[in-house]
C-alpha cells in the first residue's frame, strides 16, 4: 500500500519544446478522474496528492486544470488536491482565483514553479509569494515548489522560500534538488540544517539520480533526523511509478524509514 505525494492530472497540448516539432512527451497523462483512479488501482496506490499538469509556457493551461484536481479530490476520498498558483505579477488575477479555490474541500496544497517564469529573489514576485504563503498558513496547506539545477529553480534560489516562510508553512521541495548539484547541496547538509533549525521542510526523490536516495537514507540514519521529512512521489506522467517506487524502496529498506516514506508522512501532512 503506497501513498503518492506528487502526481499530475490533465493532458497538455502539443508544444515545440526546445525548437523542435510539436510533441506530447507526457504520454501517460490523464484527462479524467476515472482514468486517474484506474491508474491508482493498477499501481496499488491507496492515497495520492494530485496537482495540475504543467510544462508548456502558457500559464492558462496549468491554471485550467485546478478545477479538475478539485473534482478528483471531491470524487474519491483517496485523493487530495494541490492547486496551481504563480508568483508572477502577470498571473495576479489567475492566482487570486486559484487561492479562492483553495478553500474547497479536498485541497491540501498549493503548487508553484519557476519553470514558467519568475524568480524567488525577484522583488516583483515577492508580493505574490507573501500572499500565497499567507493563504497557505491561514488554510493549513503545504506549499509544493519545483526544484531543478540551475536558473530560477536551483535550490540556491528556491531555498530562500524555506528561509522566509517554512517557520510557519510546510514547504515540500519537489525532486530533492532535481539533479547532481541540488542533491549534493541538500544531502550534504542544507536539508538537515533546515530541519535542525525548526523549518517545516519536506522533500520527495522523484527524478533523483542514482546515488541520491541511498545517500539520503544513510544521512538520515547517521544524523538521526529527517526520517519524517521524505515522501514517495511518482510525478506521473513525468515520472515513472514503477521506477520511482523501485529506487526509493531499495534505498529506504523495509523498516521504519520505509513506513514513513511510503505512508506515514503523507498521512500526517495530507490526511
């Protein structure tokens, strides 16, 4: 029985990524709640946090799936919803509407990413960030933040959100830095420093490269903290459930850490 702390719903339009022809790389994306639940059944996923699919450089697409995520959460008690929000000034009205939806039953998280623009340290984004985290605190929600090496998604940038807000709001750093440099910065000390400082910081290891899950598990054992801050996430359709599960299961083993990673921490945050 697995609880999945990060997967998506909604089918994106084809897009000419990186100057190539229009393509649909998210081949297992799901357009309906019925299809999503069929996937959960096939996997053995008992609980899931479902977030709007995103990735094409059109914010209207991601925002348009908010109602679908809420529909999923309200249709089946196994599902919790994450709502897409944006710190970009250009998205102010879209984000205001999204934050109004965050009061709906079944919503447990707000999701933001700088892949579609903006930057944590951009002064123009700070008012929206303050508003997003204020609403998260008021409603008791987790804020999910995409991480990947370099540019605005690097942990050096995204980490400011932990410094500024995670005293009051749980911050879920999706992808554990998202690659070599991010993994080393986090497992090498920064993740544990935040925990020791009392920050409500969490992570998942979707997209993690080979060494990271095993190293993080060893560091948790050695330091004696962090066992309750790591969650399993498939990141379907951008991740692969079977591969993500196998990698993290091998690293976590079969004891208390595995129980926390695959079930317990999700239950505490989202149930």
